């Protein structure tokens, strides 16, 4: 592979990466904990866009349990987002380990 071809290939990959990142940023990732007692939605930037807490999850004498449910739902949503990112980027890089790329 000559240098010009390699540069074109890298430019194409860079364009695909940008489109992939924009696509992921527009997606929503949902998760729940406690059998649906806590539901959370995050966007592709990892920002919480919606949080639903069922009344059965609210117990003034056990706030720690609610906190645990919220953290579990949030962590699951982040894991889904990260997995989608890895899958999308992996399709572009075809398994190349590129230093400086998030998740690699």
C-alpha cells in the first residue's frame, strides 16, 4: 500500500468515525433496575435525559436502596452506550487498535 492510498484510507476512516459519533450522540440508551422500579435514559453523550422512579421504590427508611437502584440503572445505560460505541467503531476500524481512540 503506497502512502497516498494509506492517507486516503485514513481520511475515509476519519469521516466514518465522525458520522458514527454524531449518530451515537443522537441515540438514547435505556436501562432499568429493581424490576423496573427505576428507569433511566441517557443520550450518546452520557447525559441523563429521563429518570423515572416508581412509588414502590421510595422508602424513606431505606434511601440507600433507592440510591443503589439509580446507580445500577445508570451504570447499565452507560454500558449499553459504550457497547454500541465499541460495536460501531469496531465496524469501521475492523479490529485495529488505534492509540488515543476512546475505548481502545
